[in-house]
């Protein structure tokens, strides 16, 4: 009887030790899998622009594929761009790893909300659309700016045009950058009080590096005489 007890204890110890070894081995294999980080961390994709997505990978497994349901994604290595439209409300990013056996396995998913890209708000020498501005402010401030309310940041203005009426004839002047050219300012100073300026063909640099056309704004000219001080 004592011999049987010893034998049973021995078999139980061997079985328990093998179970411990198997568990430890499984843990080590999982630890060697691919770890994925996706930036930016927010969950919004915008229409009309290329949304930059950076993918960082750690581990021994190789990238097996990057796909997006509800949108399109293109790129390579760590740099990708996602494109979405208003036809969908959401999109799902799925990243696959290639296992040691050559199969593909899902290792990361992320759901995004799709939002329509709103236009930046244009300010002409500090004032908004349908505002009155003094000729002196064109000399003092001399620029237009674009502020995006969603991102709460100013975007670079690449170019714009100015449409005005002089002696009953409509004319247009254009300039690169966000400042009024000398020719533009000369024409503004000659316009009578109450004249209308239309700032159009406004190109704004979006975060994806592409220029986007923005709706024109209308400004009304006032003349308080401040622009003549010192003359």
C-alpha cells in the first residue's frame, strides 16, 4: 500500500511539472508576437483629405497586411494614408501579422468615426466675411488668414485673388502667399467708400500637404482718412 502511494505521488508530480512547462512555453511564444501601435491616437477620419496614419511594429512577426473597411488605405512600412467619403459613417482599420507558419492572423483593429471636413474660416485683415474694413487696415495688417474650427489651428494660405470694380469695370488681381501685393493695395486705396472687394480663388494648405479651394469672402471698404495720415 505504501508503495502504491509513493508511485501515485511520483506520477502526479511529473504530470504537474509537465503542465507547468507547457504553460510557460505557451507564454513565451505569445510574447514573441507582433505588437502594434497606431498614431495619431484619435478616432476621427476626415473626408476630402488624405488622413495620415503611422504604424509602429515591434516583435518577431512580419506585417501581413493593412486593410480598411468603409474606406481605402495605401502606403508601406510605417507611413499610410486613409481616404474616406460621406457614404460611410465609420471605418475599421485591420492589421494582420504573418505567423511563423506563413498564415495571416489579425493582430490589431481600430474603429474610426467619419466626419465631413468643414471649410476653414477666412479672415481678411482680422475681419470675417460680409464685414466692413478700413483702408488703413489693409496697410497695417495686410494679410488674410485661415482658421479651422475643428482642429483649432491656423492653416497656411498658399494664394488668393481679389476682384474689384473700378470705373464700372471688373478686374482681378492674384498673388501667391497670404499678403496683398503692392498692386492690390494701390487699387484698394483708389476705391471709393462703400466699394466691394471679393477675395476668391483662396488656396489653403491642408494637413495632408494638399491645397484646398475655399469659398470666396466679401469685404466692404470704408475710408476714415487714417490711411492719409502723414501725407
